[in-house]
């Protein structure tokens, strides 16, 4: 398609001694050992962590590829889904690493979606006080977002991602071919994070997404390669400036997530995929911004239309607003229980807004005062 000619991309994340390269391109999974060795010379032992769904498709073949290259490689498999992202599963993985004699020269390779990357990354960050990590994301959500930037962690029953660390990988390998085997619901879920990057950082990118809805729905690899690279570049630019979320800049990457994490928590991490919750959260955040006079209703309507055209749900679950607010007050961005939310003032730009009135959030959660503005 015009404007999307180049299918192989490299994105460099400049973080001094923690710098690394994200490689994106069709067929890279078949060359994984070469790229892993480039990032980790003299590698002799690796542990591949994956889930049961991804194991036969990509993780087991990668482990065999490593063994064929003379690298001792073992495979640790967890159950799929967010319910595996717990301290209990992390403990089992630590114990397995100990039994296998893993040490500080061992490389953890995360092969799978966002849950696997977060969990395996947390294990890598904490085992032996930190061992090397390489990310091989196979879901769209992980490829455009969670595999980049070094945030790793597990969930608590009452708070998502509350226990974790900043632990940068030594490299990221992204092969869009893996998206062809992704279940439709999970693929669509990942598109929410794509829209998020356009909303927070790049109005031109948002325009291009609107123009290529059908190609995205059809998983066009040419379009996807460029879209993934653009999201990775946008995230890398933010992470380079605020790696550990100390200045507030990196918080903009959480657009829609304060609502989303509350929805996921209150539905037991089992009813909503992360991207579905993020789409609902962005819908709430946009209309909250309209209520506060920050955002033109037509901009919120464009976001709603794009999310809907991509097949994402936008109406939040029917959850008690008071319970939702309680969870939101435990969000990592909150200070002394006061809500701080990432809200847009136009497509392509957001701010971290302090002291957001609870009554306005409550009204959005109850789906009141949301103007229904048709697009012209």
C-alpha cells in the first residue's frame, strides 16, 4: 500500500548502558538466534518463558533453534491469560530457574503476549538480583507497547501492575507474521494501544489510521510493520526522556489506563482483555475531557468512531462507580488518594491533570452527559 513500502525496521532505544535495538520484520523469527547472539555475545544458556498457547507455535521452535546453534535452552510454560501474572506463578518460575542452575549469565527470553513479557521480565529483574532479558512479543499489544520500555511486573488481587520493576531488555525481536495466528479478539484488543499512541503523540498518525481501517482489520503485514515501528518509535522517544517515570512525561503512556486498570481489577482480570479495557478507558477519558472543557466533542467523537470501526468495545462494564473510583484512587499516578488522569486537549496531545473532580468521573462512569456528536 502507498506510504508503507518498507517492511523491515529498526528502532533504537537510547538509554546509555541500557540501550537496545527493536528489530521489526517479516521472517525474523527464523533468524532469532542470530539476533539474540548479536545482542548477547558468547551466550551459552537461555530459558524461554512462554504460555501454553504460544509454546507450540513459536516458543518451542525458538528453543530448538537455540539448541541447534549450541546454546543450552530450556522451556518454562505457564497458563495463558492475565490470571497467570501473579506472585505465585513468579515464585514457581524462580524455583524452576533455581532447579535448572540458572545464574547471572543465563538469558531469559520472553516469547508471547503482554502477560508473558511482564511476568518473564519481572522474574528476570528479580532472580539473582537481575539477569538479562530478551523480548520476543507475539501479540499486537505486546509488539506495539508492553515489550518496549522496561516496565515489568505482576498483579495484586486489588491492583494491576502494582508490584514490579523497571528492567530493560537487551533486545526486542518483532515478526508481524506471528499476528496471523493470533485469535481475532486478541488481535483487535492490541489495536487499542495503537490508537492510544496516535491520540497522545501524533495527530498525523491518527489520520493515517482512519485511512487504513480495513487494512488493519485484515492484518495487512505491510501496514502492520509500519504501524508497529511507529508505535515503538513514539514509545522509545518518551522512555528515553523519562525512563523511570520521574518527571511525569512517561505517565502520558497511561492514557485511558486508570479507568482500564479499574475495570480489569473489578472484573477479576478474566472478563476483559487489556486492550478492550483500554479502549473503554480512552472513551471515558475523552468524554471526561469534554466535560471539563479541555477537548472538543468532535475530537472525542473521532476517537470513538475509530475505536468502533476497528472492532473495539467502548462502553464500560456495568460496575458500581464508587468501587471503580476506589480502585482508581489506588492507581500509581494518584497522590494521597487524589485522582490524576491523563486527558487529551486535542488529537495528538495529552496532559497529566491533577485533582480531577470525583463527581465528573462518576458521571462519565454512569454514562451521563456524554454528548452524542455525529461526525461530519
